[in-house]
């Protein structure tokens, strides 16, 4: 049981889901403190039978707080989370700022729970596209090892925040009406389009989003030998990221074996019946906490290759749910 849990970014898209999950899952906390920017301070939010006033986030917000769950921009996490650690709180961070810090654990509870339990101070939650991929990879990695991953992502506009979804809906309506629309988040129209760049350009022509998938995957598995080749694309879907994943395993894995391995993995749901049109779709996976796998098939070009399709709600397991699961892990093992 935690005495006081603070949620930073409580009024945002992910923060709202975090509060919903904490209440639904009856998280063991005596009281909550809700923190946000000055713009959102003063609102009242109900959680676990308490009506709580949202406070402005400051460096003095963490007195008496045992656990912090933060969903903020990188610069906010960089500025304020060290103050929470100095105040004695455990911190679960959704931002990208601390993930690759060698002193910070990067955790998906189904894969490396001990890293969270051993962590001092900040525990980072991975990028949403990484989270669903590594959870789908885990049963294959455990069974045979994985040498290489080639992944193409098809990422929803909700991954760009509330304004990303607004850009999709309003931009689509404008396109249908033959009107111009000034996009706020995307550098190209997202309506009826696909944008093969998420994040800024980095080395060798890869983007920041793509390199997150490379380095975070290695850190989560503790395996620097893992080879990952990602291409990240934004598509006009409101919610749920989809990924086409091709893995080179340590030995040949049949489709039947892979299906059984996926099905036996907590947090993974298999929908795999192509002949009847049954496979994961964003429209049916949105709102779920699971990672969905389908279209499982052998690689025609390599004896150790296995291809599959993976869909997950980027706001839930890709963000809020993973953070709450880390919090539940800490609570279960709290002295």
C-alpha cells in the first residue's frame, strides 16, 4: 500500500487513462495528488471516491509522496522528476527523456520485472511502438533467441497527442469538403496519406522514433547483439499502432509452435485465421490492454524467419497500462 500517489499530467490523454486504470484495478493507494501545468490547475477530478483538485506542478509538489506516475513532455520530466526522487518518491516516467540513462531501468513488467524492483529513483516506460514489439518478441526470444528484427510500424495519430487526433478529424473533413486545413502537428497532410517520418532525422537517415525502437529493445532484453531495422510511418488511423514484424530466430520455429508460444504469453492475444478474415485490427483492439498478434507465417526467404502482424492500443499498453502495471509490481513487492 502506498500512502500518497502523485500523477503528473493528470489531465492529458495518457494521464486520464492512468487515473481510469488506477481506479478500475483498485490500486492500493490511500490518497492521490494530481499535478499538471498551470493551464490545467484548478480542475477537479474524481478518482477512487475522492474529488481531487488538480495542482500546478512545482519542485515542491512531492512532499510526502511515495510514488509518482508521470506522463509529460521530455523537458518537464527532465526538470521536475529529479525533485521527486530527492523527496524520496519512486518515479515511473512515460516520457522519453530518461529511458536510455544507464542509471534508469527501462521496464516492461512481463519481460524484465526485476529491473523495476532493483531500480533506484526513476523507472522509465518504453516508447509505445517498442513496448508492443518487445512483448510480442518475448516468447520467441525465450524459446530460441532472436538474432534480427525487421519492423515497419503503422502508427495512429493519437500517438502525437490530442492535437494529432484533431488534425486527423478536421483535416479529413476539410479534404472531403475541398477546403484547406492548417495542420498543427504533422508536417504533411495526414488525411488519406501515409507519412514515413516520425520524429527528427538522426544518423544514417533513421528517425528518432526508429532509433528508440533499436536502443530500447536492446536495453529491455539486456542484449546488445540484437539487430533491429525499423521503419516508422504515421497513418490516418485514430488509435492503435500496427506493426509488421519479421524476426530471425535462433532455430526454425513452425507457425503452430509460434502460435502456441504467443498464446501462452501473458498480455498477448492471438487472432490468427486469415482464411476467415480474422486478424488484429485497430478498430477491434482499441481500448484493450493486450498486444494482439496474427497473420503468423514462415519467412519464405529464410529458414529461421517468422513474420507476423501486431496491433496494440498505444495509449494503453503502449503508455498508461504499462506504467500502472509497473506501479502494481512495486506495490506487490513493497516492504
